[in-house]
């Protein structure tokens, strides 16, 4: 069951990684906020039409907050970072998200990550740096701050999706997040980039892929896995994003694949694999014991008591 949901989680970063090539090849240039709004609002409405459900009470503002964190704020901050930082530096900073997710999972979901999971994340980040970082980059302070803020806000949003359980299906919950995020993005895109550009058939097809695969399918897979597995395990799978982008660049865009890329890829994949609960258990990491002395399974984290004093297990 764990392998099934890890495989589902991998769909998200693979789809996100394909977005680099699709965006550069098929979408209108220099219109990232317009693209972000198109990713969110129309496809959120489409998803809501497939699985209609109304929010009630506090779930209106909670879902609007998640739409702002996971889509509107994240996409806007990534846009600022992309404008002010070299792509490799921005990608390396974004690769710190597993650490942020683990921290929020510890504080908000009671999931205390193993030291080995944190070390695996560090190995993966080093691999991403080898894959995409180049010498002589200029670290613009505002760009760095924007990139790190995007990591923090989206990581918080992911953990809130994990812990908040509204009385409606996850498909509808995700749809409403996309709608709220899109509604926030549209005026920002219009103010910064002006009127929407003309879209030819290639651009429409590109947006179709980005919206259906890179947004709807990716976020449903990611949110489902985040709810069913330890956040540490899922967050490490997210490091497949730059690996996918590199592989597609080599296969479709004719980019060079050097020995440095090979080492970086190996480090990323090694970090992902070695940080998984089953691997840690196989390497001999023991589960802790409960208060009555019963052995609890090691699942890549420790669950701390909530405010009622009850210790919960993941999944």
C-alpha cells in the first residue's frame, strides 16, 4: 500500500518537471502569471463540474487560504524568483521544500522526522545543486527571499491539506482551492502582464497538458499521497521534479548530459530511496515503543501527542 501511494506521489513531480519543456516550447513567452491563472481557474472550474460540492461555514475561508498558499502566492513568488534569479539557483532553493515540509509536519501534524530522513533530504538537495546550479551565479536578495517564501508557503499549504479534512471529497476540495487561487491570480496577471495574449493551437495544447497533467492530476496525486503517508516520505519524492526536467531536456531539447549531471541524478535518487520508511527499517532503524511497552512500527517519523494527549499513527 505504501509503494502504491509513493508511486502516485511520483506522478506530481514528474508532471511538474515536464512543465519546463512544455512552457519553453509551446506557451507564450514572458507570461508566467497569465499561465499560472490559466492553470488554476479554468481547470478548477472543470474539476468542480466533474465533482460538484459546496463548502460550508469555516471551510470557505480555510479553502480560500489554501488556494492562496498552494497556488496564488506560490505561483506569484516563483514568478518573482524566476525574474531575479538564474534558473539553477531558483531550482536549488526550491529543492529545500522537503525540509520545510518535514518541519511543518512536525509542528502541525505531530510527525517527527527521523534524522536519516533529514540527511536524505540534504543529499537530495546536493544532487539538485549538481544538476542545475552553475558557477558564478548572482544571488539577488529579493529573488532568494521570494524563492524561499514560495517554499515555506506551499509547504505550509501541503501540510494543512494533510491535516484539514473538510466534509467533501478531496477532488472537490482541490477544485475549490484552484478556483480561489485562480481568482486571486487573474487581477495580478492583468496588472503585471496586461491583456491576455493570442493563443494558437500549440499554446492551447500546451496549456491543456499543464492544466490537466501538471495541475489537476499532479495535485490530486500529491494531496492523496500526503494524506496517506508520512510527509517526510512524500516530500522527498518531490525531488524528482528537477530530475524529470533534466531528462526531458536531454531527450527532447538536445541538452548535454555530463558526468556532473549523472552524479547529481544519482544523489537525488539515492536521497529519495534512502529516506523512505521501508528502506530505513530494512537498514535496521527500530521503531519506538509506546507508553505501555508495545513495539510501534517505524514509519519514517514519530507521532507526537496532540492536545488531547492521544498519540496518532500515520496513514
